[in-house]
């Protein structure tokens, strides 16, 4: 019964994605043309999957954080740090797997630091994660010494530009991660606990939920996701760009989660919907690129579309079309 | 070549060199304060290291202050230099406005101020001179290279702009358009912003390639900086085309990685934004201190064109050490 209702709530996001893709198709008729080239699919729609992957990966981690009524502003900076770690290590001669593991470990440590500030020291999440958001980029610049560290290690590059069964590696990683994390939170009680903390942390603690442990877990997961995204982005351009890697992507990730229907006030959340939100954002970006609009319009078009999508999700927007409106949906879709 | 001609050349070279060092001997032992913006880009890091090297070569004691992108830090640093009684101050201003007070203080203390790389909105008598590149000219040099290269053949260009509304993006676009004006065979088919970054350059180029018949219709890509060009080169390769051959690549800045691409035949031309702003600044200062020669108010650095014929491997090696 409950599952069915969740499926129904998915509609606004799917509609938005279909709508954006349809607009892209109208503006650029060969948008969905996919050809086979050099052992992989090639086309604008594949670009959406490939380019949307980093934000999707961030959104997977961000969903858990937002569901606990928190927010993680540091993910963009953590991406820069982890990309820098992976790049400088392969340049220094370490094998790619070691470099990637080190980068992921650094991301995990950054996430645990955020979790420590939020869960143990009880600092407000927006302030706690602001620390790393500001400092992280400086750390990344220290690691790369202010320059773009370029590398040529084929196995590290494969993470960003390789393909699996013809699909871009970045998108494959995002999908695998989405499935794993969704199973983790939905096949165990963790998802329910996260929701409980988001709705009312004090009550959840009284009910016996180990809220500190769980908060540490969601921030650590967010840091790990940021590390994966950071490695993917660095591998994609074959270099770690401390100044620009992941810049402002934390905002895109939050937007993806919100478009996905998760409330910033905590509680109900959906990871696949957040990934869908990331795809919607990227479909708009790619659409603008192939449509040939002058760049001055980029942000205006994007802002207009996002307002429209969020309006579609408002419980009041659905009012005229439903018999039994607001009351039942209000808590769910905001 | 006979021994005598060799000796003669060596002698004339030596005279030329000594004449430079005599002219600049008056800088030896001077204390010069340098307020740098920060280290937001590789070019900025290179400018810092070149400035330090130029100062050392001339025996100048350079006091370096990193402002970390904040004007208040720069103003503080300049006040500090004035209090220390330095002989001259160099500033790479982070923004154009708000400099009048502190520059007036420097003027009252009779310390000449030289602006590097960017200008300010302040009366011209408050600073000795301003050394900067001409960004419109950079675009023009890039455009002229394309005009000369394609001749009469039809050429569809895609443009990767810098950050929307930023001065270099506006000027480099304008310069390029000026150069190709009157050559109807060259048209800018698409133009989008790549935010001066490698990853956005790659993403935008992927979009362009899809939009222009799999890239087969594109004859050249013009990027407002080398980083975007490096990203575009990867996108071209991913599309199964040959950068440098199927799609020509011309960009601006001359950072090491574009020379690495040139070595592989993947980039065709770059216009240098020289990190050596301090050299001309010290020359102007030397002349001013020697006999009071007022330098030109705006010293424009050279916008040199580099192609694969200009020893890209050597350029890569020398530049790599500058901290790009």
C-alpha cells in the first residue's frame, strides 16, 4: 500500500524529466540520436548520463544528510581535495588503485569530520560543513601547489572516460552506487532511522535510536560520495583542478535532492528520485548547449525551468486536478 | 664562421648585456613591495615566480604579500609597505575601484606605484605606470592566425567563451571578431561559455560536436583560454576526430599543457599572455629613478603567437618550472 503511494509521488519528477527532454528534442531534433563509436554509445542523450553522473553521485550522499534535516555544503570542496589526492599520487608514481583508495579514504575522513562536528559537538550542519567548504579548496590548492596536476595513468583515466557495455563509466558508477545505497537504506532499518531523526531527533533518541552514530554515518557517506565524484571528475579531464573542480556543485546536488522531492526539513526521502533530479538538471544544461542559445541566457533559462519544476511539485499546483487535495500530500511534497 | 667574427659577435653581445645591467644597476639593493592578488590560477602562480626571479636578477629586495583575493588585504599590505618606507610598490589590483585613498597615501610618501596586469579606476597621476596585456589584441592575434591559416577555404568556427560578462571574455571575443571581419569564409557557428575551466570546456565542446553533425562541420575551435582548449581537445578525441587536423585548435594564454598538446600535434596555436609583467615594470622604474623619465602611462606587453614551429617541447620544459 505504502509503496504504491510512493510510486505515485514519483510522477512530478518523471514528468519534468520527460518534459525537459521533449523540449531538447524540439530544439534539437537529433537529441536522441545515439550511434556506436569506438566501442561505446555516442550522442547527446549519453552526454546527459555522463555529465549528470557527478551531481547524481553527490546527490546520493546529500539525500541522506538532508533527510536528517541537515545539509552538506562541503561536498564540492571535498571533490577538489580527493581529486587532488588521486592526481598527485599517480603523478608521484603510486598505482592507480592505491591512489583511488587513498582519495576515498580522505573523502571518508572529511565526511567523518563533518559528522563529528554535527553529531558530537552539536554544531548546526550548515555552519559545520561551511568549515570544510571554505577550507577544503585551500587544502586542495596546497596539495596541487596551485597548478592543475595533469596525469596520464590509463587505469585512472578509465574511471572518468572509460565505458562499460557501451555506457560511460561515470554513469555506470552512479547507477551502481544508487542501487547499493538504496538497498542499504531500504532493505535494512537504517532508512527508517534516518527518517525518524529527520522528523524529530529528540524523539528518535528517546525511542532508542543511536542518533549520533547514524548522523556520523550519513555525513561519512556524503563525504565518500563526494570523493567518488571528485575522482570521476579529475579522471574525466585527466587533471586535478583545485580551483574549479566541484565548484558550486554542492548547490546543484542540493537542488537535485530538492527536485527529487526530499524536504529540506528532513524526514521522507528518495535516493532514486534525487538521481532523477540530477538528470533533470543535466538535461537542461546539455539542452542549452546543443540549442545554440547565447550564453547570456544560460542561467535565466535554467532558473525559469527550475521554478516551473518546483511549482509543479507544490501541493497547491495539483489542487485543481485532484479530488482530495492538500491535506494528505502536504507533508510529503514541499 | 671565423674566430674573429665569433669574437666580434660575443663582444657585441657582451656590450649589449652590460648596457642593460648598467642601466639597471640603480635598482640594486632597492626594496620593492609587491601586493599580489593571490594564487587563484596557474598563470597567477607563474606571474609571482617570474616577478621574484626578475627581482633577484636585478638585485632587488622584493617584499611579497599575498592578498588571498581580498582588497582589504592589499590595502593593508600597501600601507605596510609605506610604513616600512620601501622604494617602490607594485600592485596587481584585485578589483578596479576603491584605490584612491591608499594610492594618495603612497603618493604623499613619494613612493612610486606600478600597477601590474589590471588597471584601476583612479586618477592617473596616482600611479607611475600600469603594465598589462591588451586582451583585444590577444583575440585579434588568434583570429589573424586563423585567417592566415585557412586562406579562402570555408571555415566554421566554434567559440568557447570565458566566464560570461568577464572583461577577458568580452575583449578576447571582440578581438577575434575584429580579425575575422571581412573574411566571409570564416563564420562563428556556435559560441558558449566554458567558464575558463577544463571540465566545462570539454562538456561544451561535446555539445558543439553533437550539434554540428558529429563535429564533421567544425573547422576550428577558438577557446578564450588554454585550459578550455585542453578540455575541448579531449572531447574531440572522444568523438573519434583528430584535434589539430580535423578540427584546428587556437587559444590564448600559453600555459605548459597546451604546449604538451602541441608536441602531440593536437593544438595549432596559442597567444601568450606573458607572466612577465614585472620585467617591463622594473625597466620603467629604473629609467624613472635614473633621470626622472616618466614612462608611458600604459605599457602594453607583447601578445606573441606560438605554433608547433616554435619548439613546443622546449617551451613546455621552461614553463613547467614557473609554477603554472
